[in-house]
C-alpha cells in the first residue's frame, strides 16, 4: 500500500478512481484529482507547501514533486503526463502538457497548455513555456510549435493509456492476455 502521510496538520486528499502504486509516497498538503495514476517510487512531498493535481494525470515511476517553503507551489492541470524520473519543483503545468522522461521543471516556471518538454530537458525557474510548443535542452529552449489539436491528441492518448494501465493493477489482473 502507498505511503500516505499527514504532516503539519495537512492530510493528502486522493480523488476517485485514482491508482497509487504500493511504493508511491504522498505527504502533507497534496490534493490529487479523479482518475489519476501515481506510479512506483514516485514522491509527492507537500510538506513545505501545496501540491494540486488535476484529473486524469499520470505521474510515472521515480518522479519527485516538491516546493519551496512558503515561496512556491505545484499546480498540475488535467490530462497531464509526467514521464519517468521527472523532478517538478514549485512549477505550474497546464492542461494537456507532457513532461518527458528525466526532465526537470524548476520553481515558478509555467508549462503552457499542450506544451511538450523533451526528455532530459531542464526548464529553469521563472521560464514561461508557450502553449502548444516543444521545449528541449539544458536549459530548455523553444524548438517549434505543435499544432494544438495534434498535441492535445497525443497528450490525451498517453493520459488515457496510463489510466488503462492503472486499471490492470486495481483489478489485480496479473494474468497474461491470450
């Protein structure tokens, strides 16, 4: 069972139909929406400030979300995919965005709606990532625009897939398909 721990008078709130892997850790001032999945080894540490996660969000294995004490918060919109081993520290991720594997998004950065942060990129603090764009590199910089409909379709498909994967665990369906 996942570790869900209150701290400083704050108890995490977990939405309906949300999957928490057994090794996920959710601490303090964290609110997770409906239909989300928080995967193995992920830490949502709302001990020093708040973390708010929308509906249909997947936060994949090994990711860490944290904030600055009384200075930054995390806000994640709906249908966001956060790849494996991502660090988000006090940033805002808007609806339908995709944060690629191993990326880092720092305090007060804003990742616009439907934006894509390439794997391994570092979004520096206070960066404003344009909606419907791809940013890549260290530090992350604008690469190109993505058609909003195309970005939304890709990002929502990933979010839906993770909802499906989570259902396999919730149903204890460990048998292979034939």
